[in-house]
C-alpha cells in the first residue's frame, strides 16, 4: 500500500505537527529556538569582526593587565 500526499496536504500536516510540538514540548522548542538565535548572533558578530581593524596581541594583553 502506497500513500501519496499533495504539496498542500504535506504542508498542512507539517504545520499541524510543528504546532503540536510547540504546544506539548514548549520548553524543548524554546531551547532549540534560543540555540538558533545564539548561533545567528555569533555568526553575525564574527562577520562584523572581520570588517573591523585588527588589534595586536600585545595591545590586548596590555588592556587585560590593567
């Protein structure tokens, strides 16, 4: 027996499953979402850092020792 789904049916089914997960496993979903947001922020910070001027290691050590 083969089951076939149209694109709209598959989309509706996936939406239903995601909503059910969000409701029943709210804390898990929250943790996953937080991780995704942190990863995005980190990648943006890295990209932004690549655009700026570099600071020598000596300068960093000088600031840290103050």
